[in-house]
C-alpha cells in the first residue's frame, strides 16, 4: 500500500507536451503508441520527467492566431487593403471603451464572465493595464483571498497598502503588494530566504506537485532559517511563506505577449466586426460560449447571421452582402464529409435547381438531407420547408453513382403550409444549435410572469432592488466546485447578466441550474462598475426541444 500511495489513478496525455532527447527515449523510459499515428506517450508524468532532467517543451495552441489571420485576409479581400496588426495604435480609446463596457465577448483572454467584469472594474487604457487584466483572472491570484479586489483598489483607485516586511518591495512592488506572476514568487523566495533563483524556482514548482506535504515542510524549514539569517522573525516569515501557492499563474512575459494578442483581437472586433465573427465561428470551439451566444453578440455589433444555403454556402462561414452566411458544416448530420460532397457536385455541375435536383445529384444519407431542409438550406429552391421535406422523400435519389432519370414529380407534391416561426426556431436549434433570425426568449416571453424584466432593463434599476429575469444559461462557473458560490450568465433576446448563486441557494436549486432556460428571482447588486443579480429563487422554463448546452467551468 505505501508503494501505491500517490501513484497516478489513470493514464492521461498532455496534448502539447514534448520531450527532446539526444538518445532514443524508449531506451530509457517506458513508452507506448498514442491514438494518433506516429505519436508516442511516455509513461512518466511531468514531475518524474523534470526530476530526471529531460528537456520538456509545452507547445501552446492559440486558435486566436488562426482567427486573426483569417479575419485579416477577409478584410483584404473586401477592401483591397492589408491590415498590419503589428502597426495598429496600441492606445485606441474606442477599443478600450469597448473592453471596459464588458463588450469583449469572443475576444482572446478577455471574454470569460470574470474577465468581462474585470474590464468594467480595472478600466484598462493601455497594454500595461491589459497585461495586468489578463493575469489577474488566474487561479494562483484568485486563491489569495481578496487579492484581485485589493489590486484594483490600489492600482486604479490609489488605495494605500503596507508590506509585511520591507524586503518584499523588490518582488511585490510591480504587483502593488500582490503576487500576480510566477517571477514574483521566485524573487520573493530568493530575497527572503537567500536561496538562488534556481533553487527558489524549484521550491515554487514543489507547491504544484501532488502529495507534497513533506517537501513543503522541508522547504519551510529552509525558508525560515534563511529568513532568520536576514533578521526576519518566524511569525513574519510564516506570513510571507503563506503567500506562496501551487495554483497556476502567468509568467510575466506571457501576460505582456497575450495582452498584445488580446488587444489585436479587440481592435478587429471593434473596427471589422464581420470579419472578426467569421474568423471566430470558423475556429470553434474556442472560448466560453456556444455559437448561439456568439450570434447574439454579433447582432449587437451589427452583424446578422444568415441560414446556410446549398447554392451559396461553403463548408465554413463566409461573408454575404454584409452578413455572415453559415457554412454547411455547421448543420448536424452534414459535417465535413457531406459538405465536401455537396460543394464538389455544385462546382462540377452547377447550382441546384430544386430539391429533387439536389437529391438526384448528391449522394448523402437521408438524415443529412432532412437536416438541410430544417436548417433552411433549401429555402432558395423550394416553396417552404415542409415542401422541401416532402420533395426530398418523393424524388428518386442517386444510388451507387447512378443518377436517376430526370422526372417531373410536381403533381406528387401537395400544397403544404410551412412550419410556424416557432416550429422553425425549434428545428433550427435542433439541427444547428443556433437560430439566426432571433432568440428563443422572443417566443417564451409571453408566457412568463408579468414581473419578469428584460435583462436590458436591469441597467436602469437601483442597487438591492428586487428583480426577476429569465434567459438561457450560456455559462456556469464553479470556481470552488459544487460547494462554493456559482456564477451563471443568462441571456435573453436583449442582453445578458450574471447571476450570483450562494452555496445555500445552490443546494436548494442545483437541479434547476442543469436546465437550459431558467427564471431567477433576487436583488440587484451594483458594485465597482458591475451589475449582477443575487439569486434567492430559481425555476426552470420548459421548452419543446433540446437547446444547446451552456458551458460549465470548474
């Protein structure tokens, strides 16, 4: 049993971790084939790799770079001008105003509910501010009690603070007395204990390891003794030592580099929203929100979404007369393979003239054709969607690359009334996870209690005022697990707002929070430029179809 204590419980893989060695790794370390051809996995974890002295590199994938590259290409295609993001002004007040109003959904590192609130609190005006902003919303900072709020008060509002000992100044001054970056931890350990920077970094790393109690105790003794040599009493040393934690925080260089990428992303959203949202949609999944929430945000920036079309859409989203035309791949049951079949046939033999023409030329399974009809992809070649469904079943389809004889089946197609707008909305959510023309709350609003306010009206309400709001839960955050406070972002047809659900309320209504549409009752909370609802009661709102799931973050 002692040998098994602390052993891994399961096999996991770091998708971006690479080991570099001058000798064949299988000769030194147990390894196995990965699921992807040509990839191999070591049977050691990161701690064992580090202890053995291997050179390990973590490769970070940033979809935002693909998004920005695509957006820049689209702008050049539309305007003939190349946007050099390395030369845009770094202090554009319009861009910072957008961030500070909490309108940076979809923007790299500035889009989580917590970051939207931080933008409203920190009120960034330059890249240095953004470097702080992207670094503050990290577990290693948030775990330090009120560290985030203390930083905002000191940095933005000029609040005073004191060091626990003057020796902290060199490491903590640039964080206004708060540990924000990994380098500050190393500097603090080195200054207080007298350790070398390398040893101090090893001590910092030890805090991140599992089953580290004995190692931490050993380092505490070393830290305490080193502090004593510098005249620091044990009580003060203990207080300083308690500021060190094993939760993740950014290296300082990451913050500044990411601040630039975040600013470039925000700049594109403000000045070229169409191209920004096309790039964002085509590089999903990325970020916090389902595509329905992205669509709602796009509409607030003047970008309309159009239903896919078998004669106009590509595989991915493309611009169409100032709007975003959804790609065929976004339709369930169609996907990449069937979309390529459709596009190949259209490119080779021209546009489709009718639904009958389509099913006679394109060899895809019936479920995909049904999804195309319900998504509106046949709207340009059929009288209505019910008719399209009927036509797709009555006309002969292609079989084993043999095209059917061209037949006129018009007499076999009855005159059918189209689906209602409500039925079309439900179908589009079911087959695409998005309703381009509007929002489900437009249809639900009439059956809500009279006291339920539109979320956009909350801005005019006062602090502590009773309020009821309803909407789709697009993001749920559990920063301290199920036992802590839960933050839920709900969105209706007008705007979105964050609900704060205290632990006792969560225990009473946690079954409700699993539902996509919820009604919340509580009180307005206005604090530090932000507006939230403190929830007292929750209830679910029934729907006749499954809605796309919001994201849960722990």
